[in-house]
C-alpha cells in the first residue's frame, strides 16, 4: 500500500505510521487476521504417584458408526503413570458417561483426588458436577478452545486413531472390538517421558505379554518372595521417584526449546477479541472471520481472561492464547493531533 501511494504522491509526512494506524483500526481486519502466537511459559504439574489425578476427554463422533451403535471413545489417563483407559461409548450424555467412569475406571484404578477435563457441555453439566461432588473429586477444567490445557489425554487420540486405522481397516464397523488390545499395547510400552511403562508404574511389575506365553517367562516385578515388605516398599519408592525425575528432566529439556513470551496484561474494561469463527452460514468455511467481539474484560487471572459479551451478560472465560486486544480510534486520535502545518498551501489535508 505504501509503495502504491508513494507512486502517486511522494510528499506525505509519516506515511508508514498513518497506514499502520489506519489498518490497526480496521475491525474486519482485526477479526480475520490471526494474532502472532505467543508462548507463555507453562507451569509443570508433576504428581508424586498414580491415582492422584486423572485426565479425561471424549473423541468423536467416529465414522463409520460401529455395528453396535458405538460412535465415541472415552480416554482417561493417569497423569503420573500415563496409564490409559479407552472406553467405547454410544453417547456422551451423563447416563452413559458416569457409569463408564465408575465401572471401568474408578473401580479398577481407585477414586482420584482430581479429575481434569475440557470445558465441554457434558463435563460442565449440573448432573456431572453434582456426581463428582458426591464422590469428593475436585473437578479441574481447562480453558475453552485450549486443547493444550488437557494435552496428556488429547495426545492419546492420535495414537488411538493411528493404531485402530491399521488393524481395523478390513472390518471398519468393528473398531470398538480392537480398543482393549490398543489399550494393553500402549500401557505395556515404555513411555519416553517417564522412562517406564504405564503398567509398571501402576502395578509395580511388567505385564505378561503374548511373547511371554510362548517363551515361558514372566515378570514378578517387586513381588519377589525373597524380598521383605520393607524391601518391596523401598523398591516401589525408587521406581516412582525415578519416573518423577525423568518427567522433570524431560519437561526441562522441552522448555529450553522454546522462547517464551511474557503473558499480556489486560485491565478491567479493556476491549478484546476472542478467537472463535463466526456463525454466518452464508459465508464459506474458508472465508469466515476468525475472531468475535469486541467484548469487555472483567478481570485477568494468570493465563485466563474473564469477560462479558454484554454489560449484563454471563461471565465467560478464555485462555490468553485465544485473546487479542481490540483497537478503535487510533487513526482518529492521530489525525486530531496533527499540527496545523499538516495542511498544504492549497488547503488539502495530507494523508
């Protein structure tokens, strides 16, 4: 734009700044252009042992729908051991979700102190909240549209899909039948972060796999008859301490790969845009505006921004990575401060 204007008029003062401020004020540009991604330094939460925290999420609907009507996959992962439960579901409503967690996770794994999920409606429902309260389980929810907030279980969907795609290709409507073996293979494999298999960190022994059946071998883990109870407890503590140290080392290595940015600060009553494509059905999916707003900030707590869509509306939450400031009046303010000598001898304003 600058070159085009200068090719016609070459004596405009401060042209670059004028163009910058004019474009900065453009509401359509602000709602379409993607904000430069900022990477805040994440705080690592490393637990001491299995059973303290579980992460859960639902994948689906999966196509084709299974022969028995199953079209969702519930994945639940222990944040320390990385032990994963993979459960097929026909729906994700409370009447099916709660029994699946109780009968196929809690009754095997024990009740966690905390359960982390995304902010999906099925997890935010009053029924689900009351159910967790009765079990005295603290419910932690990641920010809306911020999958990194529940990344452990989010990543599980990739290897679940990759593995099922390879083994269920010839029988695509029977894919739920393969989930138990997918789960066993994952839990039996050494995790690159912990340095141990999820099965070992959970059960303190390696599983007897298919190969062991033919070789006549088996793993006793720490449960050797020659060990005293004290020896077994000490061995268990060493195994889990080593896994914790491996997780901390892996996190430190990964943190060094990124150049972290300071978290942008927003004040009460600031105007912001929220990353969320518009719902105009007449606009093609590739041409939608990517941000909605402007909305008014209520307060900021760390990486979470609380805002309202209207003065008397409900308070909503967004992660800082999905928020950018809204600018209005920058160009008008600039023009109002132009000195009188900005006018040419002919009385024309120099833009």
